[in-house]
């Protein structure tokens, strides 16, 4: 992402809003979706890589 945000300020010069390109905005949404998926799956059981390789090999996929 090459974010170059523009800020909208109030009369006191305080930043109150931000303007992003559509591409940057979409990338942020995609990242947020990825993080949500990771958070949802954090308590799932994991399979060791060695076991995955062995299963793939035994099924002729590796």
C-alpha cells in the first residue's frame, strides 16, 4: 500500500476525517477481513507441517 492520506480538519486545525484513494481503502478492507478471519480461527487445532507432508505423500499428492 502506498497510502498518501489527505486529512480534513476543523476550524481549529484538528484532523477530523481522512481521504484515501479507493485502492488504499480496498486494501485496508481486505486486510481487515484477513485479520478477522485469523481472529476467528485462533483457537482451532493446528496440524504440524511434517504431518501434512506425510499425509500428502501417502495420498500421492507430494
